[in-house]
C-alpha cells in the first residue's frame, strides 16, 4: 500500500468506479463490499439511521455475487488500484470459493467477514474461535494471497478469537466490525430498522475499537488493522499507538466526504515529523510501553 489508510468494507464498495474514486482521493487501498457466492438483495428499507453519535445500519449484505463482481476487481486492477476483497459465506467452503475467485481476478488480499451483526449465520462464526480457525485454515489452503480476518466486538474475549485466527494462518487481524445495536421510533412505537437490530459505526464505537486493537496487539504477532470511529488524524494516531499497523475509514466518508483520506494522511505526516519519526512503524504499539494495565 502507498499509505496505511484504507477504505473499510461496505462504503462505496460495490463498483470499480466508486472504489477508484476513493483511491484517487488518497486511500492507500480500498476494501470492497462483502461479496458472497450468490447474489443477495439484502433487507428492505429502512436500513440506515444517523443517530448523531454514529450510524446504525442493517443492510443485509446486498451484493451481486462473486461471478458478477470479479469484473469489478479486474477493472480496478487495470486501473492500478490496491484492492482487498471482502468475503462472506455461510460455511467454510463458500468462503474459500469466493476468496479464490476474487484472488484469481487480481485482488491483492482477502478480508474474511466473520462479523456481520445483523446476519446471524455470519456473525455467529466470529463468536466461535473454533469456527474462526476452521474457516481461516480452509481459505488459507485455497489462496496464495494474504488473508485478513475481520472480527466482531460482540464477544467477551476478542483476543482469544484473534489468537485462533492467527494459529489457523491468518496474515492480519482487522478489528473491529460494527457493534450490535438498535433504535426505536417513539412516534410509531416500533424499531426503526426493518431488521430490528443493526450495526453501530462511527465515533460512538471508537473507544471500543481502540480497546480491542490494544488487546489483540498483546495477544498476536501478526499485524492488526484498526477500524471503528476514526474520523481524524488524531484518532488514527491513537490506533497506531494502540498497536495497529494500518487503519480503515468508513463512516467518516459519510460524515466528511472523500477528503478525509488526505486529511488523515497529511495529519499523520505532520505528527511524525513533529515527533522526529520517519515511518509509521516507529509509533506502532508505543502506548504499550507506558501501560500499567494488569496482564
């Protein structure tokens, strides 16, 4: 990647044109919408609500299916875009099939979505270390590209799940996906989302994501990719200090537009210069050196 600031899955990620726009706006890499073996319509509206402190969504993993989406990946690679393909499935073989086809189309890496909070079959995978290991190992045997594992925060011990992914061969951990949540309309006296429950993203979940990255960094040797509520270069610095080697930005694109990528990368550059650092690696995990938290 040309810089460590990536677009996260699910945002402007369904066509090569929108993903190319993000890359041209300064992202170091783009992560696609989560793609499955078959086309999926997703849930009926309403699927998204802005809560002020964050965004709540329950899209239901809508996507055109891998057979159609390989064309988008091929187009992205022709345009020179660094692309990570997000993959979901309902069993290990589906993950492996989709990951293989997207890697064959040119994806530089795959990110396994084990953590959709509003599609139960997918979310349950990320809550079970044994299933995480099984699917990760199956995919690793099927592709030659790097495999990232995206984890759910909706667990009691995220570090143990990350460790299971590492032992199964994962090349990196992405943390975190959205937090399971809901909203209720007091006039209609019913849940706002058609699916009732959804995933909360944005500034409200940043402290949760930061804690998860910090814990995972202490548990694994592989790189951690931090995501969740990053809306400024200051937020990004916190994640690097907590142990992230790269970050992803999603809701901030909705809140601030595509200029957010250059805002963050330029802010990071100024921060490193001020601290006398030449590379981002010099600050990765540095907060742990000053930690007095119990082991």
